[in-house]
C-alpha cells in the first residue's frame, strides 16, 4: 500500500494541447521486428512518479482453446489457426479492458486468468465508490472483495481518498522503479518488453511527463509492429491500448486520440520503393503515403477503437470484464483532441512520433457511418519537423 498525493492529467493536457506547432516526442527506432475466456496474458502498468499519475494497458484476450473462426482485433484480421499463435498454444478470443475506472475516484488494472477476477470485480462494481472514501474504508473494501492472490494473477487499485490523497494497493505487480515519492509497476506477458522500451535505468533523471511521452511512443510502436508483423500475439498482449490519468481528484480517460502512420522515403530513394505503391504524395524532398490510422475514445465504460488500413475500415468495442452493458446516457462526443503522426522510414530502420495540433483532423459518427478527416498529403510543417529531426540525429 502507498499513500501519496499526485496529479497528472492537467500536466499532460497542457503539455500536449497547447502546442502551436509540430513537436517531436521521445523518438525510438521501429526495427522490422471470447469475452469469458479462461486465460489471458497482458500488459498493464501503473506510474506514480514525481507529482504525476497515469495507468496504461492493453486489451487482448486469449484462450488455450482452439476457436474455429476469425477473431478480428484492431491490429490484425488473423485466423486463429495461424502458425504464430499455434506455436504459443494460445488463441485470440477478443477484447476487454485491462485498466478502467470503477466510479470516478478509483482505477483498477488486472492481469492473469480472467475467471479469477469475476467475484472480486462484481464486488467492486457493487461497492459504494461514487464518492471518495477514507483510507480505512478503501482498505476494507479491497480486503473484502476477494480479489485473487494466486501467483498467476496480478492487479492494482489506486484511489483518491476523502482528504485528496491517492492510496494504492496491489498484488504481484513488479516494481521496476521506486523512490521516496514514486512507484512504477508492471505486470503481464508484455512487462519485460515494455520495461526495456522505457529505458527505466535512467528513471532517476526522468519526470512523469517524460514517462508519459515514452509510453505514447511505446503504444505507437506496439500498434505498428502488430499491424505489420503480427508481433506480440504469440505473447498474448496488444490489440489496442489505453491510458487513464489522474486529474482534479478523480481518474479520467485519455480520449479522442488519433494516431496516423505514414511511410516516407527521400527523393534519392525513390528507386528503392516498389513502383506499384499507390496514394503517394511528394512534399519537398519527401515522398510519403498513409499506412494506417487508429482512433480511440471512451463512451461510458467502453473503449471505442476505429481502425483504417488500405481498403479496410472497422470499429471495435471493449468493455470491462463482467460489466453490464448499458445504453449511452448521452450522445457520445467524438472528434479529435490529440494527434500523433508516426513517420516511419520505408526501410523500417527508424521512425519518429510527432505531436500535432488537431485542427485538420476529425472523426465523426453520422448515423451508422463514420467519417475520418485528416491531411492525405504530408503537411508542410510536419515535413520540416521531420527534416529537422533527421538533421539533429545525423548532425
């Protein structure tokens, strides 16, 4: 258990939303590299670091039982009998949320066999969690919930108390960084991969917002790798990812996010690219094409994900496990508040993630149809930012 007084949502929103130009986030190389399922592997992470709190998690559900039908997920439309998944002994069974709020003041994350969490989650769903509670009452609710304590299961609970502090409880979470006022913990089959991508060895010199940016880049990388090579399916995590932030005494989802993936190559490299590549545009000395677009937001307790590949557009829905579906209380607000453009070199050897203002981007639901708006040609300011980034790396 930890007792700390942290906030993070306002920091993220101000740092990202107030940008008046294209900004490169932390850059990494992108090398070429059934709802009631009995078994799942995962990636969940909780960051309580230097005045900042956020949680991060995937949505993939897997099972050891062969499923004789395709199970589409945002990153792949794979038949479940593919060699990659078969070699691991698991099958993709669908999507569910691994991190979510229960009431406005408590965030929960879980990893392990989903059936192990049924009794504990049903208890928490019925608990009086609409208002902040005292540490003693929260401790009693967690103790009485029956959340699993076996070796295969891991979970965390963070909650705001009635005096405005955050308290945390967890089981089987691996602490990968800790200091007097900070804890970063992870769990699941994707934990080691995620830890390596965070460059956690330098945690003493990294603030909470920087860790958030690192995690945004890791999310973009995971989506691209699973989309292009099916990676991480054999490890049982992926599909889609989400963030939850603390803000003003409650927990809020990081919503209305669009991630645009563009492949690019230089003018002098045009002979290295297949001649039949379509929808290519040139801006300055850069050729590019859109490879994929992802959109994520939340409506009530559900994560909504839109995905566009060439010739394919689908929407996906992920709810917390064992929760009751409900009609939307109000008309959902879609649109785009945050945009991240991923510029990946056609060779696959490098990529950079850029934060852009959302003025030219939109997502709308019109009746039963959706409409996506974004610059199909590489924006001039993004091409300039890309060239500056390349120059900084090579200069």
